[in-house]
């Protein structure tokens, strides 16, 4: 009993996943999978992370920094001391150079230093650069919308091509049924001598041609399944279960204009970012202020301090030869040596470097303005072109539907005439081919109208998959 309960519980939990694995993916699942796998989208998202890093870097500019440094080595320094002339007549008169000496210091030295700095005021440059980065980030996020629309368009095209292939298969299957029926009629007619062997061969040729089209259909279908597998990562077994149907796209008048296109909105924010960049570069003439503090340690170990000449003069009358300095202290330490204060930097003249940077930022803004002007012209023409294509494609659906009805009527009439021996097989085959072509052209008209509808929606950044699937 307990084992049965465990089996039932496991089956209950596993059944939904099993059903999902065995069901055909809908368009939303295809699209979601493609969004995760699309290389261009992933590359753009990764590239946009650099802007986030720049923003974080700017936030850390006002944080204090601490730097430790030090060095150790052997010190050997000699100083030449030449006494100046001292003339305090009539009391003291010492000629220049009377007391010349060399002072030598040697030993092992050690120096350690800690520097702390904190920017207090950047002249407004950091503030403007932050705002420029914010606008740049918005611009990059908007461009992601365009890339996502590209993914939607690519998946939609592949999905509709699969639907077109499926509909073509149905058309071919109907043709095969009719040809099989007409083949039986032709066999009887040939036995009664109502048609010639040549007419009978034409029916066989039509069947062979249809079989070749079936092989072509399977090849195209496999290619599309491979394409969808690459785009979405969904197994071909599940993709083969898709049975889509083409339907025309019904669009109302656009609610937005070309100003809502991602390219235009991204350029608007790019121009705003350029304005902040200009203001940031203009701050080169404003003083920058920072807080500074330093602590030092200086040590001399195993040292020797000596002179080349006497530091205590000789007294000949007393027989005293004088004495040189030769001192060997154990160590000499200076600790701590501490400094702290506020410093500023004012670039009164920097060789026009700041001015050049400001002019370069202005040129960058001008380039973006020219790009926007060019984009508006092209997008206006693109909108008009897509609207025309959509109107023509919609009209073609009506036309091809009419041609299909006429071809059906013509085939019914040709079958009756062939059945009663009133026409040859060539007329029947021609009518069959006409209907097949008309039905395929109707499906192609649906496909083209949907493509035109998608491009028209993209013209004003109004792509909505709920209107498609």
C-alpha cells in the first residue's frame, strides 16, 4: 500500500513536466527561449555592463583613499661644508674657508609612509559625468528594445514559414487525393478505350511531379526545424508537433509616430548625455579641492657619522691635536612625522587641453544631432513604404482568394468533363496545377501580409505579438 502511494505521488508530480515535454511549444515559449539564446542580445547586454561599471567608478571618487609605501636600503651620503667669511672687526675676523669639512653619514635606512586623500570638490565635473552616464544607460536600454524586436521578427518569420510549409503540405495532400481519384478514372477510361496511353501517362507524370514536391517539402520543413532549434534550443521532436495556421494581420491606424522609434529616443538621450559631457569638460577652469593627510617613519640603523677634518680645533700650545667627529649611534628614529590639511588644484592654463576636450564634446553632440536628423528622414520614408506594402499585401489576399475560388470551380468542371470523356487529361492536369498554384499563392499572400504588418508595427515601435498569435 505504501509503495502504491509513493508511485501515485511521483506520477502526480512528474505528469505535468512529462506533458509539457510532449506538447508542442506555443509562440510565447519559442520567443522566450530565443530571447535567452540570442547572441546579439546577450552581447549588447554584456556591453552595457561597462556603463554600469563607469557609474560605480564615479560613485567611488569621493571615497577616501589610503596608500602605504616604504623602502629599505643602504645609505651613504657626504656633505661638503665650507665656512663663510665672518668679519666682526675688531672682535672676530675669520676668512672664508677657514673651516672646511666633509660630513659623511652611512648606514642602513628605512622609510615608511601612509598617505590618505579624499576629494572634497571636483568643480562639478563628477556630478555632470554621473548625469551623462545615466542618460547613456537609458539610451542603451532603449536600444535593447530594438534588438528584442529583431528577435521577435526573426522568430515570427521562421514560425510563419513553418506555417506556410504546413499549409503547402495540406495543399499537396489534397492534390494527391484528387490525382489518386483521377488516376482510377483514367485507368477505367484507358480500359474502355476512351483515352490514349499518352493521356494516361500524363496522369502518371503529374503524380511523379507531386511526389517530387513532397520530397522538396520535407527538405524545407527539416531546414526550418533546424533553424528554430538553433534559435530556441527546443528539441526537434517538440517542434515537429507544431501545426500553425496563417491568418491575416488586422491593423488599426498607428497610435504613435516615428519619434517613438527606439533609434530616435536613444539618440535623444544620447544628445542629453552629450550636453552633460560638455558641462563636465567645461569645469577644467574650476579649482578642485581635496583633504590630505600623511604619516612618516624614518629610521637609520648601524649608522656612522664622521667628518674628514677636526670639528674641535687643535691647541698646539697644549699639545692637543684636535678631534674629528666619528659617532656610531645604535639607531636614529623619527616617528611620527605627521602632516594634514586641505589642498587645491587650479589649472589656470593647461595648454588648452581642457578647452580642446570641451570642443570635442561639442562635436560629439553635433554628430548625434546629425544622426537624429538623418534617422528621422529615413524612418519617415520607411513608415510610408511599409504602409504601402501592407495595403498592397492586404489587397493581394482578397485577389488570391478570388483566384483560388475560380481555380476550384475550373477544376470541378475539368473533372466532370474528363470523367465523361469530354476532355483530355492535359486539361485536367492543367486545372489541377492552376488550383495548386492558386492555393499556394494565397498562402504566400497571407505570409507576405503578415511580414508587412510586422514591419509596419515596427515602424512606430508598436510591435505587439498579441495581434499576431
